[in-house]
C-alpha cells in the first residue's frame, strides 16, 4: 500500500480520508495547511501520493503544487487536487501539474481506487 499525504484544512474531511485510506492499508500523513505540508515534504520518507485542497490558509494549494512541480526531488509524486468550490477551478494550476481533480463532496471508493491506481495497486470494482 501507499504512503499518502493529505493537505486539507477541514478537519472532518481530513479525518474521513484518513480513516478510509488507513482501513485500506495505507499510511497517512495529514496536515492542515500548505505551509505545514511543505515542511513535512522536506522530511523522509516522502509520500507516494499527495492530496491537496486548493483553498487552504497560510499557503494555498496552488502555491503548494507550483512548489512541488518546481522541486526536482518532488515533481515525480502524483498530486490530486481536492476542491469544494467551483470558483477555485478558475484559478487551478495548469493541467500537467497534477494527476486528478476531485470535487467535494467525493465518493470514498473513487478516492481509494485513485490511490490504488496511482500507487500501482489494483483497482476495486465499484
């Protein structure tokens, strides 16, 4: 299974993702803003997949994604955008800078399948 990072400022959303991904055998690192996420990315081990909320305090998800894509040691990590607000989509990062975009509310089976696919695992039947 995968080491997954979740950058999400809404505690309930982060908790639901943490529980679902952990129950599937993944290890989860969860942070509440982009600044804390970048600080954690400086440590080892690095995550295999990163979920980033676009609208976060302190440092936006867009800024986080731009940093990840500019860092040679991080740009190989798949990034999945989480967003609950259509206006966020007007200011989303360029298409090549992330692997997927998930609108909130989301289907947990879809999220789990995405983690399995991006980490090289098998997809579950939905």
